[in-house]
């Protein structure tokens, strides 16, 4: 059906079918989307091809190949080719071309999307979405981000570990390695993970890692603490806490395998490496130091 719709769109933009004919061929929703595409393409110009020169060249080739049957190709065909190229460029630009935003170690970034939804991207994270986002609100996340979604059509966040679908709400997503966590700060979200659907409302969270899942509810703040410069955790295995620490401070960390699954509840600051290590290690009676290369060594 999508292939047919693309053909209808191409024919309509090339004025081969009328508005009324198009309405009979596609749904009301698709017709509205086609109108938006047509409006977006208005004013876009490309230089006109040298039709006479192209015509002469093709005519000569036809004459050399079969002089008795030389044919004259109408100029309108060249205009049709140029129009098709313009349509293909427009379709690529609005439906295929991607926007990609990445953050470095210890950096965050605020993004305002075409529908006025806002995303705050945490350190070492990537957000990807098409130019046509306003018409189909779907994007891809690798890492961690906080979303404030404007009400409207369905809004979907796709990750390698699961998807989140909403209409209008505030929520936080972590998706890295095999760790997937969603916290709802306002409204309602649907979390889809390996075919299983979970509905979260304000103050509720769900977490998947190491083939396990956890749900919990707590007194809810208006946004995650990492936006204000402090990462917080609730019974999170140490290996994930240390990964978050590395993302903030861009350092190598060595630690014994025996502590990687110890559950950590607490916070660490993004502004002072030593203080951050103290708040991570001291509650668990762990020691830390540095070697000659600057690598941080955590030990029991």
C-alpha cells in the first residue's frame, strides 16, 4: 500500500491526477499529509535543464541507430523527467534524510523538535530523527534523554531495547548496553519491550536488564536530577553506575567482577570527580585510587 501511495503522490505532484481523483485513491489522513508535502515543496526551485540541447543530442543518437525510423521525442517529456527528479529529491529530503545529534563526555544538550516537544540529551547519547518528524513523530535514542512531549499525534521513542509511545507527557529513558529504564514524570506512557506492553503513569518506573524486569513507584519530581548536574540511582547494579560515571568524567575505571552486581542506591555529582567517587564507594565500603596513567582503580 505504501508503494501505491508513493505513486499517487508522484502523479499528483506532476499534475497527472486531480485533487478529487487523489481523494478517491488514498485515505483522508494520507491526503492531508500529501497536502503538507506539497506546501513544503512550494518555492523550491532547481535550474531548468537545457531542453533544446538535450533534445538535439538524443535525436542524433536515435538517427545514428536507425535512420529510417528516427523519432522526435516531445519536449514535454524532458520537463516531466525534471519534475520527477524534483519530486524524488523532495521525497528524500522530507522522508529519508536524517538529523543526528550526539553529546560528548560530561555534556548535555537541549533540542526543540518541529512540534515544539523538547528533549534533553544526557552525556554520551545520540538522538536521530527524520526531517518529516512533524508528520510522523518517531525518533531513535541511544543513551539517556528526558522528553517533554507536546500533545498531538502518537509520539514514539525507538531504542534497541524497547519502544515508548505517548500522546503528551514527560518521561526519562535510559537505553544502553542491556540496561533499559523508563520513568514517567507526567501523563502516561506505554513501554513495549520484547512484545510485552507496560503502562506507566506519573511516578511509576520500569527497568529491564540482565533478563530481569522491575517495576516501582515513588514520590515524583518534575524532572530527573541529572539535568541539574547529579545522577541518581535506585537499586542499580554497580556496573551501570560506573558506566554512567565514566560518561560524565571521561575516565577509565577498573573494578573487580565481584562488585559489578552489587545494588547501589544514591547519587553522584557531575562537578567533582573525587566527591563523586566518594559518594559511590564509601557507602559500599569500597576503596579507590589512581594508577600512573590516571586510570581509577576501585577495590574491596
